[in-house]
C-alpha cells in the first residue's frame, strides 16, 4: 500500500515521503479500513515535520483524520462495506494514521458516517469542522441563540473558523469574522460572515478588564492576548468556546469578566470526546453545514502534496479545508 512515511535520521531531522509499504506493518486493531480521504490539521503539520512531541516512534504514518470503508472487522458493530469516520484518539500521533491507503484501529475510535455525508465531505469537515461543531453546541448549551446578538469567530479563515462561520450563519446568527489576511474577506462573506474584523483591532491587550459589551458568543481559535481581550468585550452571561492557541498558550487576563459579567470560558477538546457526543456532533454537521458552503472551503490534495502542505499550515498559510485523496 502507498503511505506518507515520516522518518528521522540520527541528527533528529525528519523527512517525509510517499512509500510503498507492506500492509502487515499496520499496527494491531479491531477494524481495518480502506481509507478514501484524509485532511490536514495543525497537528498533522507538526507530525509531518518536527513532531512537536506528538510522535512517539519512527518510522511513522501521520494523519489524525480519515474516512473510508470497512474492509475487515473483529467487532460486531462494524461490518465490511460500512462507511466510517475517525478523528482524534491520538491516531496519527501515537498510532499510525490516515495518510495511507489502509488503516487499522480500535473499533471504539470509529463513528459511523452519518446519513447525508460522503467520505469526501467528512474529510472536508475533519477534526477542524468537528471541533467547530462541538464549539457551537457548547455555546448553545450555555444559552446562545440568534436573538442574543452577534457572534465573534477568531481565526475565521482557518479550518475551525471557516466551518464555525458557515454553521453559525446557516443557523441564523450574525457572524463577525476576525482575520489578519485581508484577501480572505470575500471568502468569509461567502461563508456567511456579516462583517470582517481586522485582527489588529483585537490583537493589542488593554489595561481595562472590561470594555463595551459587544459579543453574545465567541468561537476562539487564537488564544493568547486576543482571547483575553475578547473576554472583556463579552455581553453579560456570554460564552467563549476556546478551541485553539494559534496566538499563544498564555492568557494575560483577569477574573473580572467572570465575576462582573458572568462570562463563561468553555474548553473544547475533540481528541477524547465521548462517543455519544461525537455522534451528536457528526449528525449536527450533516444537518447544519450547507454542502455548498463546505465545497467552497475545499482545497484538493494528494499524498504527494502533504510535505508542502504540512509546512504551509504551520506558517498559517492554509485557507479553508484540505481534502486529501489518498488513492490519487
């Protein structure tokens, strides 16, 4: 089978290249999947390149997401011919992942492909879109509704931000998309953003712990100083779903927004998400993400493109969602 294999030399330098390898080298698992599509996330960029402390052993096959057809199964929940999707569970990091024509994984890590999605669309969604849906669900669970006011999406042109923008707009929300790339403004408006907020408007920290109440909710993929600034701009009782740290892992904030405005900071983890909530999120993706908007996000790719794309995503140069046809 063909796979993108990452190896490290004696000096610790990683090299990634497409190779032909024997299927019997696949790790142990309950279900063997004929992979059809994968995608590219920030973690994938780390695993293709420096590793970021995520990869335990080399040689390694990255790819934290994949969708395909069950080829063989030792678990009664899945039978040959079933369409499945996988995100998280440290697949592509500690366990060989989806950048190959076959994958072997635990049955507990899989989710049946929901009705209304094919495997290509599922990977246009991938971990980024799955995380975006989890964030929207968490905001709704904490009282967010369209009549409450405008919702902010930071890092809006990235994978999570793109899907969050499209879902929120489809659900009737007014969406303000934050981006540092002016050339993505029309792209974001096409996804449903009602206005564009330049990144520099929120990048600078301020000494005041509270500013004017602006946002009913927020999906934040940036973290750092921008998240701290946004917390001080939330409406009373509003919530921020934190999904990323593109702007840094620190949080130079005060507790004042939590104490005086009842603001909620919601942490969103997609890796170890329980099965029932995974299924709920994928079913919501199938119903709440317009196929046309999803198609507008897609950048097609093959296994041979992955070394370049892995480097690009670490530099913040990937727009929307990459869909990797592993058999092309």
